[in-house]
C-alpha cells in the first residue's frame, strides 16, 4: 500500500454547497474533465539576525490551496458555482434569433404597395420582438414605426404585423416598396423554455465542498486510487468558456480553499487506496 503510483488520468470531480454536516446539495459534477490541477502553496518570509548573510529562521506567512478544472462539457451549474446565482430550470423565457436573412417581395396591402417578408418564428415572437432591422448591404439600422393598415413605411422605416393567433400566427416585416427584391437582415427575440442563470451585480460565490476522485490501473495490473476532499472552497478568478472556430469548446473553473473552522483544524484530506476496479 505504501508503494508509489502513477496517476494516468483526470478522474472525476464533484462540488456541492457547503454544509457543516457534509450533506450539502450537489451543485456540479464534472465527469468529462480535460484537466484538473490542485496547487498547495506555502509562502515563507526569511528572518535575519546579526551580520550573517543567511536566514536564521523562516516565518510561514500564508498557506493556500487552489483547484482549477477544465471540463469538456458545459453545464450552467458551473456558472452558478462561479457567480453565486442559482439555476432556474424550465422557465418560460426568450432567446434571440440573430441575423435571419430573407428577400423582400412586393405585396399589395390594401391601398398601398409594400416590400415584406415573413419571419421564421412568426408564431412565437416574444413581446414586441425587440427587432433590429437593416438592409444586407447597409450598416444603417432602420427605425420601427407602429403598424397602420393601408399605409406604407418611408424609406429607412419598417413596420411589424402579427397576423393570426397562437402557433399558427405569422409575423411580417414590412418596408417601403423601394426595397422589393432586396435582402433584409434582422434579429429578434422569440419565446422558448430555457434553463437560466441570472448574472446579478450583488451576488458572491457560495462556499462548496469539493471531492476529486480517480482510480488508475498500474503496470502490475492493480488499481491504485487517490481521493482529494476539501471541506470548504469558494470560486475565484475567471470563468472561461473557450469557444473557437473548428474547436470543441471547454469551460474552466477555479476554486480557493477557505478555513471551514472545524474543531479538528482540518481543511480536507488526500487519501491513497488500492481498488479492485477503476472506480
């Protein structure tokens, strides 16, 4: 049991809201880690006396333990861990449709001619849609005006007409007839059930209880395991969503150990064990 072992992987990671009895609610479980690093740091200050050039003793100024982990899968709970907000699931909310593009067609609406197009999610526009509209080859944003029957917008303006009800409703962008056969680009909000973490200005990360666990097969066929448990940590630094072209995005979190102020003075433990499997 006392022999050395080789760590051949990243293992698994669990963080749950800190509770003094160790029964906190699970916050995030990272089972597809790309890397995990645990740094134990000691900062010393030399003490000098007399005329000697070497320190006669040292003073331990600080000790710290930091954990950083990168996971291949994104989970809103990771953001919750860093920001201190809770995840609300299945909420009726909105998402943006960005840079939808269509060709405007000439249509007769009552006594006037207009250029118009139906939008893709016309039956689920959120509120007034919060539209942003521009012509494909222009950076100028058009101005929205109220929809009025038998009228046409001026160049530089647009109207929105919602026709029908429920999921069968259609929503039309209506522009001046001068824009017929031209491409229009628009962004808007539509309704959708979402899981959401609200980012608030006054929330701080909550303490978590952290466990990292890994068991790895050695060249003699045995499985040797290591488990690190830290009783109280808090998120620090930056939460990163690393998105890049032609690259699978990964997300990273960083934690710093706090003193749980236990009677036994323990911050956590690192355990080595021999296992029968890779669990």
